[in-house]
C-alpha cells in the first residue's frame, strides 16, 4: 500500500473516532436538566417566550432529529456563539484564542519528557538491578502515582512560597505573564512565538518564567511512563542475538546502545509517547486550573459549569482531532524507525 493510500485510509478511520467523541458529548448534554433555550432569553421572560425559543432551537424535535441537525452544523463548521462565557463571541474565535495556549505547555512537556524519559530509561536498562536502576524505577513509580494537580500544588508550595521565604527568587504560582506586560499581537496564538515575532524578548522570557512550573509538573508526570517503557523495551532489545553479535565483535557498549539497540527500543516507546499527548491534553485541564493559565482546559471547565454546550462540543472536537492526528504522526515515525514497515 502506498503512503498516499495509507493516509487516505487513516483519514477515513479518523472520522468515526471524532464522530464518536462528539456524539457521546451531544448525548450527555441532552441528559442534563439544563434547558439550552434559557441561554438565549433575557433576564425576564415568560413561559411562552421560552417555549417559542425551544421551538426555534428544535428542542421539541425527536432526539434523532436534533442529532442530525447538530451533525449538519458540525460538518458545516457552524458551531455558533458562546452565550455563557464570551457574550456572543463566535466559538471558533474563542477556541483560536485558547487552544494555542494549551498546546504550548503540551508541546513543551512532551518534548522534555520524551528526551529525558528515553535517556533515563536507557540508563536504567544499562545498569539493570544496580543503584541507578533502582533509583530510576523508584522515582518513576512515584511519578505515575501522583496526580498532576497535586504535584502542581506541591511545586507552588515549595518552589514559590517556601523558596521565596529563604531567597530573593521564586517562581510565579498563577497566570501566564506579569501584569505590567501587554499581550503581544495575536499572530499564531502561541504566546512565546508571538512575543518573539513582535520583537519583545523581555515578554518572551517572562512567558517562559511563568510556564516553568506547569510545564515541569506535566513533564515529571509524563516522564514516568516513558521511562518505564523505554527501560522495558531496551532490556528486551539487549537480549537479542544481533546485540550479542555486536558485543562479540568488540563494539563499544556505547555504540551497541546508540547505534544498534536504541532505534529498535524506541518503536514501542513511540506508542506510549503518542498516547501521552492525549493524557497531556487531559492533564492540561487540571494544570491550567491549578496555575490559572486561561487555556482551553480552563475554557472547557468553565463551559461545563455554565452549560455552554457550543463551547463544550468545540473543545471535544478539537481535542479528538489532535489525538488522532498525533497517532497518525506516530505511524510515520514507526516507518522511519523500522524499515520493514511499509504502507
């Protein structure tokens, strides 16, 4: 199968995944006691006015009819306006503002956690059952056991409050920038990139300063799973015959690891990294709430609390799209790491 045909096949497979996510969200929204028509009404209204609005929104139609009307709006790109959060602001404009902020900390976290996690996993495998291996496994076990929001709170306490008590330096606990800086022009939506493109280096470093703790929290949680998988994969590869042959030929252990074992050990690890992107997007909801970063995680929580269904649908749609696209990219990395894989 050619790569182009494979892309087409995977894109078709993406449709039921995304469709399933928004369908479940739609059905759950209809199980709530909240009446969506209320969001369109003035502060004072009569029951007749409310009934007329329900008719206009199609809320009296059978559920299956409402569902297909909803799907038609989804495929037409008509997500409506946010009536509870942004006072009539188009939902896509709101997503465009918030989504890059969430992806910013997610991208930083997945890059750092992948590099550090693979490195520590390899070190652990090289020193199997020794002190370094025991320490790495212990820390990784703790890492997978701690909720990300709790780790964030601990970091706020020790690296902000306590560090500020004993030194003149501490990390900020809330917000994404200092109050005296103005937001850069909205170009890409990524605050660090926009600040660089606008030539404001001070604002760029201020963004990095405020992103340090939330990115560190997400990175530490994600490192644990990647480290465990990298260690397990490396140990399995090191037992293969071609590794014994390389050692028998006199290859240095460093070359055995880096040139022969690492590439094959990365193949199952890539799967974990891809799945972690979805976990990071979920963890970003808690992290943004903990650090008040005002990204899509906070937006989704606010939309759920205020029953802003249009925003909820759009958030779920975007997150599901990101998840399936990342897994498609993981397949491409597979083909690079393992030449036997052909599409």
